[in-house]
């Protein structure tokens, strides 16, 4: 086992793991995913907020594995829908819904809403927990507008219908490197790194 500090990311998504490896590189930490721990418990995301879900995942995994854990919860908030889909973003059209099914349901609900009232944001909350310790939270958001029709093939989730007025394109039309600098998750990750450094952990 390496003498470097170990941190486990409460996901089996290797794309997220690569993002966090870059985040923690300045600290010299080793980042692992749950794929390396097949016996780790599955965490039911039943919280009413992004923060509640992120904390639940991070605390559960930190205690189960006896090591520092990071978890994220994120989604889309649409003002005209009172903040929906929110924490239900990934399963908006049903538990097994595809990305396209989710954003198609969203567009159907917004079909009579004029463009100027289709404001929305992607929001991400990250939680970092040491075993037995208090969670450190960080968040990030990215403002945009929901288009009536999708555009672009990059990204995932609601990216094809999430328009960025300042860049005159959808999130799915952005170069992935640019997205990784400006996205809600990128902002939350940078904020988390600052909070961890400040806490001296």
C-alpha cells in the first residue's frame, strides 16, 4: 500500500474518477473508485437535497471502508418548474430512463413556456468526509436556458438542451476541455479543494 493519502470517490464512474485525480493531484493524494471495493455498500439516494445525498454517500462509504471519501450529487434546476427536476434529474422520466427520455420529458413540460422564462442551472454539491469526521461541503452552479430542441453531441444528461448564452452554444456543443473548466462540477471541485486545504486535512 502506498504511503500517500488514499481517498475513495463514492462512484464507479471512471470518468468522474479521472476528474478527481486531477483535482487532488496538488495534494499528492491517490484517488480510487468504488470499482476497487466490490463489497462497498450501495447507497440509496433518498435525500431531498443535493447536499443530503452527497453527505449520505460520503459518510456511508467513509465508515464502511475506513478511509476518506468524496461524493457528489448534481442535477438540473428549472425555474419555470419550481426547481424540478432537481434531485430527480437522473430518473426524471422513470428509474431506468435514458438521458434522451429525461430531456424529452423536460421539453414536453416546457412546451408552452417562452424562451425568456426557461432559465435554469446545473448544480453540484460535493461532500468530503474522513471516517468519524464532519463533512466538508462545496458547491458549484452553471446558469443557462433550456432550448426547445437539442443541439450538440458531446456531454451527457441534459447537456444537449442546456444553452449557455455567454458562449452561444449548448453544453453539448462545448469542447470537453472547456466544459471541464466551466461546469458546475468543475466549480464545486475547485471550491472543495480550497476548503480541504483550509481545514488542514
